[in-house]
C-alpha cells in the first residue's frame, strides 16, 4: 500500500495524528524563586547603567558652563586659571595618560609573570596562599601605596632614575634638561616627584588586579590541549607559550585594559607623590607632573563656583576616557576564546 493510501487508511478522527505540521508551543513555568532572581538580576543591571548615566549627566550639566566658556581650547590649553579665563586640561590630560602608560608598561610583565607562576609552576599547597596574597594586595587602599611611594620608593628610585637618564638620556622621554651626568656635584633632586615615580606606584596597584584576571584565565586552558602539547614532546615552557598564552590572550589584554582604567582614575596615590605643574612635561624622569584626578583633589576645596564647573568638566573627560577603556576591555574579553570560557 502506498504512502498516501496508508495515511487515508488511518483513522485521524480520534486524534492519533495531528491535523497539521505546525510546531507545538512550549511554555515555561517559572517558580517564585526564579521570578525573584530574574527581576533582581534585571533590576541590578538597569540600576548600574542608570547610575552610570546619571553620573555622566551630572558631570555634563555641572561642567557645561566651563565648557561653553572655554570652547575647544579646553582640550588644548595648558594653564589652569579658570577665574582669569585661561584654563584647559591639556597638561593634566597628558600627565594622566603618561602616568597610566608607565604603570601599564611596568605592571603588565609583573602580572603575566605572577599569573604564570601561580597557575603553572607553584606547588599545589602553596597556590592558595599566593592567590590570597595577590588578592590582598589588590584590596590595599591607595593611600597606603601613596605613603609607601612618598616615604620609601622615592628615595630608593633616585639612583635608578639617575642611571637611566645618564645612559639613555639620548631618548627624549628619558632626558632631564637640568641634569648634567658629568657634573659630580649635580643634585639628584631633579628626579623627585616625577611621572616615573607616580607610574611605579600606580603599577604596584594595577599589577595585582591584572594578575588575578590572568590567573583565572590561564587556569581554564583546556587540559586536553595541554596534555597533547606535552605528548608531542613540548617542554613545560613550550606548552605554556603554545597553549596557555594563546588561550588566555583575551584575558591578558582585558586585564591590562582594566588595569589601565584604574590607573587613569587613580587619585590619592598620585597626589601624594607628584609635584603638580601645569605644563606638558614630556620628560618622565624630571620633577613635575599632574593628572586630572589629582587636579580635582588639589583644587576642589578652595574652588570658586566657576572653577568648580571647570573641575566638573575635567571630571567628565576622565569619566568618558575611563568608560571607553573599560568597555573596550569588556568587548575584547567577550569576543576572545578565554573570555567566553570565563
């Protein structure tokens, strides 16, 4: 009997066969706990985005007067004299970026090395202790790092800064115009309170944060690929370079960018170790630097209403830069292999 005849022979009146091929509608019955969690999760996400938006709007509204008065020169003017009409963030913006880049250049190798040792080389019994120490360093208040930099690191780093300027002064960023290496009476005080010192202090704050992210990503490298590389004759270091690092590349970049976001907004630690100047200082070893967050902390208490508006405008620029860096880090982590796994 052919197919259509078989179907005709079937009695479909009793519901033994559906009358059409439309898919069945699936329904989900959520319990009270699922509903509460769903509402709480959505509410938390909306609340965070709302707070960020309100912060941005607050800074924009409060800084609108200064931005309208300064115009485009707000981003190009180096002086900071709002009450006389000459003000801008060119110098402090340059110092903010310079300090953050110095911090990342120093912190990134430390973070990668620390994460690699903890996840790949440290004895199993020692790993929890090392993880706890790194996490504890990430939780230390920034004022403690600032005091450490001001009272100990500044004196200890002077010979290093002097050596760098002596032998690498032909590189413009390491040149110190007021220092003569051939003069035995040359004072090393020209190296105090520099962007280099501030960058080192911030690097010590950023490295634990980046190391924690990288360690989590490195630990999730597939065991099968690890064993496959070793089975093919790879050394331990070769396996790390060919399996762990490529798998964790997104986490490494994301951790570095998240650390950069924190470095851009660091206030107290930088405020304690720098000597504020309002000129673009391209020589990172020379005394004098500044940052947007330190400018706000320095001038907020004695600011006039118009200067307060200018400080809010500077804060808005810092807010936008930090958000851009953090969003970029999130996108990189989500699109990477390691980010998807984590």
